[in-house]
C-alpha cells in the first residue's frame, strides 16, 4: 500500500510537469505574442493605479483556458471596489477577441455582439479595428464600442513596476463610444485617443489618455489568494 501511494504521488508530480511543459510549448501565429499576457491556467491579478489621481485603481484578472476551440486567454476587468466591469476572451493563436462580456444596467453579465474582432496588429503598419455592441445604462439605448489600434513604437526599453527591464510595444489607440437610441435611431458619440503599452512577459503594463487625465500603471501582481483577501477586506 505504501509503495502504491508513493507511485500515485510520483504519477501526479509527473503529470503536473507534463502540463506545465505543454503550456510553455504553446505556439501562436501572432508575431507579437511575447508582448501579450503569458498563458497560465493559474489566475493572476494585475493591479493598475491611476497615477494622475493616486487613489483610483483598476484590476485585471488574467488566466488561460482550453476548450474544443483551442487555447484562450481571458482578461476580466474590475473596478477599484472589486466589482466586475467587463471581460474579454482572446484566441491565443490570433489574439482576436472571440467573446466580450459586459455588465448591464441591471448589474447582470451579458454577452456583447461582436462586429469587429481584431485588437492587435500583425504588422508594424497595420491598423486593427475592434467593435462590439451592448445595451447602454440608459433604457432604450445601445452602445457601439470601437477601438482602432496601430503600433507607435516597438522594442523600447521599459521598466516594469520600477523593477524589471523589458522590451515593450507602444500602441496608439483611438476609441469611440456611440450611444444609439433604438427607437429614434439618434446617435451621440464621444471619442478619445490614448496609448497602451505591452511589455514582454507581462502584457499590458501601462495605459493612458492623450491628455493623461487618466494614466494607469501596473503597480503589483496579486495571486488568487491575495485577490480573495482583497475582496473580503
């Protein structure tokens, strides 16, 4: 019985090692995959602080999943209160968005309608276009959420969390939110420009608006246990 128990333990350790190796051996067709979030089935929570105000925080919970359609990376976004705002599901091979979830006016999770799915350029000259539709926070309205992105500069030295020096890509972002009244068809839009910075081995490490009224930087990375402790404090 003792020998059998030891065998089971060794088998479990071996299988864990194989799983880890399998994750590290994942391949993606996207040339800038190294700048995206690392694939890991264990969730990690990125804490971003708005250095423009000092108090506002945003959290991104990131983890990898595998299903019949392949490998994906999920990014859940939370407000400083710990309330979930939205979530994106990225195909690991293309980095295209395959699912967009938003929290509606009734505080329920709903699936947005994907119109355009590309968020990460394949080349240094390509401009990608992402667009999704979902219910607005005002009755009888729809929101068309669009983001156009292109490479601003690449292979730039960047100090992640003021500790680790990594290469980074700077993306120029143009975002437009259009509120559509479903009865009158009247449209009201607002647009912003900004920059998103992705560093090798980390993913998104900094993002800000053109005027830097909102300017978020990655401050720390939490474990799932630390995240649960934060939510229950």
